[in-house]
């Protein structure tokens, strides 16, 4: 045989799962869905079944449950993917409980064979297959019977051209030594991890023959629509950062809505860049973010505001409230307290795609940890990096705020865990002078383009930030004089 066999791919209907699988599920494969009770195994199986089943591609679901099948169906019907019109025509349920009570694997196998030959399904599900294993006799004889049963079932399913799923409550150690592993083409492992009062669900592709699947554990959540998986991966490079022809060295600059800041940026923030506005509480970071969205709305650009502790009601900003009501600004404001960065990124990208937004404000990263599950707080930096990479891919211009609690000494505005992630950094600080607390700002960096190095004093007024047009003298030294001289001012 000289021609290579091409495996057909099935779209599972579970958002994110096809990415983990490497493009979809292999047709006619023999798969195991495993995990502890409550992980979502049965829900995942039903979600895939209702996505794939049609009158031409029928599904047979064998139930081997400790609870009545009708009870299981009652709960599965609550999900949006459940389509009652498919039940009976494209999907059939068969209860194997009485067959298993006899303890005869051959009898169970023959019952499955009769049902498959009669209905002619392309998809076969057995839930829970662990119930079959528990009926095996003790000792070598029982394991031999079980191994023969599993291998025979896998062989018959392949000959019937059926894609098969065995659902079972296995732990990691169970599957490694289980005879099912010798015949399974794919193993999808679900788990749930508890830390303090939060529970985070994870999915892992343990095995998937014939294709390069993603490794590692990935977060998922069970919603009214079923499972939604958040793959831990970066998007493709944005067009202006991918290797290729030289890009424009003078990118389009967009106004930030704060005139003095635009001057410091030499005309505005380069389009598609991300800017970190960092400073202590009360320094005006949120005001800069609001003006940034307002400037976009004035130019006909939609925006998205992702906020946390400061909900839009607490911002008490009439202009922002008007933009939200008019649809110019979409608000992403979660109230869950056991989130993951992958979920936040998904919410943000969904809002951007829905509103066609070109500007995003994230206010503020200092408060994100209040909403993340405990085990996810350690991954905040990686999560922010993935989020900003996804926004860069879409060409969205981003303003991110973050608090800086420690004193700013020697003009060091940076936070070692965040500052390098963004394209631009604006530092804000306080200083005592002549018996008053004064506010100062400067542009610390803008990747790939020029910017002022002035330190400017500013004030917060009813109109926003009022930034002095010249650099601030400190100890008789005019910071930024060299910068202005270089520009011929």
C-alpha cells in the first residue's frame, strides 16, 4: 500500500477542545473520557453527541448508571445544546443495568452488538464504563475476562466504523494500569482542584493517536451552554510583529484624550500598542483611561472597559455612563471570585469581537487578584502576557492601569513583574514641595518610536488631567531639557 491513510476529523462542539486535540477528534477512534465525580464527563459526552449526531450520523448512548437514565436526561436537558428533536431519531438511549447484574461480560457484549447492528450508529457512548469494570471477578480470571471484553469491544466498534466513547470515574493511577489503555486511541482526563473556597476545573489530553495534541492542563468551566475550555496558548504574531517586510517606522498615532500626555508621546500612542499607566492610588490613572475611551468615541471608535472593584456605577463619570448607554463603550465586569485569566481573556475578546472595538481599557490589574482563584494568582503575569498578545493580534490599542504602592525612588516607575510586558509605560508619582503634595508624570518607554523624557507636573481638575507644558524643575535641574534641545525647541 503506497498511499497514506488520511484520518477524518470530527468537530466536537466543545469550545476550545478541538484546539487541544490538534484539529478535532479522529473519526472511528476509541476514546476514554475520565475523571472524578462532578468533573463534567457526562456533560462533555452529551455536548459532543448533540453536536455530532444527525439522521445520517446517528448516536447510541448506553447508560450503566447507579441512577435512573431519566434522571440523567432531566438534568442534561437544562443545557442549551440539548435538542429533544434528535432523541429517538438521531440519538437512542439504551440501559444496560440489568444486563450487567448477570455479571456475564459476553452477555453485555452481545447486547451491545445487537443494539449497534439494529440502529447502525456512527457514534457510541458507554456511561459509566467503570460500572462494567467493577463487575469483573476478582483475581487473574476476572482481569482476563475484562481484558478480552475491552479488546473485543474495541475491535467490533472499529469494524462497525463507529467513533466510540467510554466514560468512567478513573484516577490517574487507575488508567495507567487499566487494560482499556491498551486499546484506547484517545484519553481525555478531567479534574477539579480545590484550594481554599475555590474550585478550578482542568482538562488534559493524555493520549491521542495519530495527531499532535496540546500537552498540559487547561482550564474549563461548565456554563448553561455546556463545557467551555480555555487553551493555554498564544495567538499567531500580529501583522506588524511577524517576520517579513519592514514595517512603517512612523506608525499612526492616536490621541489619548489627555493633550499633555499626547505631547509627551510625540503625537499620541502608536496604534495597536499597549500602554501601562502605573502610579499610586489617587494619581489619576482611571481618569486617563476614561479620557482614552472618550477620545475614541469622538472619532467614531468603539471601546471596551474591563473593570473590577470600580464598577461603572462607582466611577461616577457622566461621560463614561453616556458612552455605555449609547453603545460606544462595552463594559466587561465580572462578579465571580474564582476566575482564571483564561476566562477573563475570553470575556474580553468576545466583547471586542461583538462591539468591533478598537480601544480597550483594563482598570486595574492591581485588583485582578481579588477575583482570581487562589491557584491562578501565581500565573497572573503569564495570563496578562497572553491577553495582551491576543489584543495585539487584533490590532487593538490598549491602556492598562496598575497601582504602585511602594515609594518611587530614583525615578524607578517600573514593576519587574509587569512593566516589560507592555509596549509603553507612563509613570505617575507624588512629591512634597513647598508644603504641598504635587503630582508628576513621565513617559518611561515607548517601543520602536521616540517619546519625550520630560518630567511634567500635573493637576486633576473637573476636565481631567491638566499637564504643564514644560518640564518640572527639581532641585534646580530642569528634567527633560536635553530631550527638548534634541528636538530643536
